C-alpha cells in the first residue's frame, strides 16, 4: 500500500499548480456499510512525521513550561466561559490534572465539550500527577498525534505539507490507513475508497499496482 501512496503523491505533484503557500496534504477515507449512529471509531494515532506540532494547553495546579501554555488553578477560578472559549480557539488540545477535572467539567464543560476539547482520559490527557516526566511524555505523544472520531462516512485528515518528502507523506498515510483498517468493524470491507489531495487540488484515488496495470 505504501508504494500506492507514493505513486499517487507523484501524480498529485504533476497535476498540482504551484502555490505561494505550502499546501496541506489531505488523506480522504470513504467508508461503506458503516452506520455512524451505531458504530464508532475513536483513535489517537502517532504520526511518523509531523509537519506542525499541536499547541497544547494544560489545566494544572502549578505552572509548567512543558505544555504550550498552562492555566493554573488560580486562573481557573478567574476565568469565565467567554475566557475559556478564547483559549479553546487558540489551542488544539487540552490536558489536565485529575485533581482539577471536576472543577473544569462543571465550569467549562458546556464550552469545551461541544468543541471536542475537554481533557480526555481515553487519550491520556487527564494526568494523575504533574511531574515533568509525566507531562513531557503526554505532550510529546499528543503533539505528534492525530485524533480520528468517525462521525460521517467520509473522513478527511491533514497528514502533512506539500514541502515534505514523498516518503514521509506516504508513511503518514500508511500509518493512518493501517490503524483505521484494524479499528473498523469489517476491516477493509468497510473502506470504499482512499484518496489524497493538496489544499487546492482535486483528489486522486489510490489505486493498487494491479488496478493500474489492468487499466
């Protein structure tokens, strides 16, 4: 499959008009026979290569320089819903000390919940302690990961930048595809098609070597 991704990336570069900005590379996975209301996929996948690390905000009892920014316990007491909404717009992921989660949920849950930015214990974003070792490990993991929650039968994910080497883009695409196949209830049978595109290009469908030869 990786060779198929590499071939498609080369095709994309041929048809894509060079832009004045570094285009995003998107992976599109279209599903079939998958009921989004009854079946679910919720994944956190670490990418082999990251074009842009995520901005992480932490709710901690004391300040830490390891996340991008820390909202301390004193600041939590002063923040209102409008204030936390402004933070939520600026940061990709929120982590928190387990000791503060009850307060965070009651005070900011109505804002962070619908935005999908409440600290999530399923991805390790709720920490039992604030030691540098613990915080460094989760920040490293989350800043280079991509979150996949399937809510519709077509999934579009940013997996890199046009300026990245083809090999790195292909490895990112492969890592996501492999994890998706494992997570889907009927594995490959749930995948209708896989595509790649640049920000301003049309998508190109991934074809296996056998399919290309038959064509």
